[in-house]
C-alpha cells in the first residue's frame, strides 16, 4: 500500500471533530508502515543511488523487504486490536 492510501484510510477511520488524540494516533499510524520506505530512499540516495534505481532495484533487496514486512505486520496487528 502507498502512504497516500494509508492517509486516506486513517483519515476516514480516525479523524473526528474534537477527538484530537485519535486523530494524531491515526496520522501516526499512517506514517509508521511506510517509514522504512522513506528511510530507505534517503539512505540509498545519500549512498549515491539514483531515484529510479532506488525503487526499481534497492526497494526489492532482502533487507528492505524484510523491514517493510515487519512494519506492515505491526501496523496491521495494531489496527486489528
């Protein structure tokens, strides 16, 4: 899933007038599962990879795929309760 999709789902489920804590928690839940992708992008760019190389090749390396799986599993389990 993409960060934009996480944002839309979280906004739909959690954003409520007057429920600031729930809205903040929902927003954090939006960013958490994709935080590894942003870290990966910046780390790989700092190491000299081109933007297209990051998402065509580096994104699929075992380290990053494993981290994505772990973070998305945590997010899914937290969402289910």
